[in-house]
């Protein structure tokens, strides 16, 4: 166990890269893991898929620096992070202006339909089809599959996605996972805001305690939206304020809408959160560099951008405008 990661939580400087519970684009996950490991991230959160875990692990090993913890996620019931968009491309009219392609942040849609490994379920395409052809297929990650991964893969942490009203489902998942999870250094529980969320989190706390490992409450503000604009971070900050004021014991980490505006807002409010997780914003920020990392200058630029994002005290990190500016030219 690397106690440096626990120290980062205690020092309120913890950072996590979210590759995404449904994101399986291993060609992007490996270089992202490489960059963020070099940048000093504490944890990399990936889909509970052996190929994805191995891709992230290769990226971590390539960095050759202190390794972040690898985390896999599962859900106790329907959850927007665990879905994929679907449509039949044969039905699409030839003259459709194809708004679905334009809104997809990861270019997962083409004339062949949805490239499923790339789709991470953000939902932006679901309502734009003028014919209503696009639907979401949700799935529940089986705890048994995660236990299997814990047996065979270098995983240090598990995150359970839950929502108010899922207590019984959470309890079933926990019964299956508990013997394994408590051998790990970290458990995270991710939840979205709700007017009953505080009593709900306390009810989960009763289920999981006593807990012999660290616990993070992930305040999932506006899921999968950090790349849309600076304001998306406000929901997670508001939610974290509630957990810090009234929630059960544990570290509190922001997610869902986080971006370069997150730490400045945290500092402005003097909010004692312990860390921030970055998903769609981080992936979009680094995407232009991923295929050119053998060029040392490109790699150095990518690592600098990642450091500015995740290390709140790095000069420039407090400036949404500079971090969100067009990426420097990437040599081919
Ligand atoms: S817009 Fe979002 S939900 Fe639709 S295909 Fe792209 S990643 Fe998937
Ligand atoms: S918007 Fe609808 S009809 Fe048009 S290409 Fe996309 S899925 Fe097909």
C-alpha cells in the first residue's frame, strides 16, 4: 500500500483521473494513464473490464514513477455512468444532418452507428435525433465480475455508484463485495445529490461499518459534464458542502462537472474537501496529445497540462481561461 495516497487525502490534495465506468477505449486509456501517472495523480478510475484494467496498468508501468491506485467501479442499480447509446444506422435517412455525431464528445458515432467501447454514456446524443432513433441501454455491473477482477488484477480500490432509494440493492452488492473490499486500502461510494441524500448516506454508513479501510464519499454533482463549461462544477461543490456539514465520517471528493474552475471555487469558498476527480474535462484536455506521446516535447506538454489540472497549487491551475484555452499545436 502506498501511504502517500492516504497522506494526499489527509492533506486535501488528493486527485483522481476518471477514465469512466463505461469507457473502454483502451487506445486512449493507456496513454491517459501514462500522462496522469507522470503528473502524480493518486488514483485512476477505470471500467471493471480486464482489458481496460490492463491498458491502464500498462500506462502506469510505462511511467515508472510512484504508481497511482487503480480503482474499478460498479453500480447497485440503474445509473447514468453504466449505459451505452444505441441506434440502427440502417434506419438513418441519407439527408439527416447527423446532429448525433456533432454532440458526441468522444467521436463515438459514425455512419456505422455507435462505437461501443468509446461511448461512456454521457447522454448528449440521446435527445438530438429528430427521429428519436437513439436509445440508452443501461446495465448493472455484477459484483461477482468485480470480485473476479480483484482476484487477478492489480486493483487497489473499488467504487460503488448508488442513488437515494437503492439501499436494499446497495446492501446486496455490499454482502458480495465486503470480504474483498475490506482487504483493499480504499473504498469509495459515489452518489448524486437529492433532498434525502444525507440520511441516505448515513444509512449506507451503517451498512459498511466497521470498515478497516479508508472511505471516500464522491459527491457526483453533474455527471460527465466537466468539459461543457466552467459552471458545471458548481453542483458538486454545493453537494460536497452538504456532506461536509452533515454527512457521515469519511473523506470527501468532488466529481461530476469538475474542471479547471473547481479548485478556484473550492478555495474561494474555503471548502475543506479532500480531493477532486476529473473525468470528461481531463480526457478532452489531453486528447489532442495521446497519439503523439513518443515525441518528448508533446509528452512534456501533456504532463504539464495534467499537473496544472490536478495540483491545485501549481501556477496557472487557478485560471479556468488559461487551462481551457486551445491546446498548443501538437507536432505530428
Ligand atoms: S454522445 Fe455520449 S452517450 Fe452518445 S455516443 Fe457519444 S459518448 Fe455515448
Ligand atoms: S440524428 Fe438520428 S437519424 Fe440522424 S444520423 Fe443520428 S441517429 Fe441517425
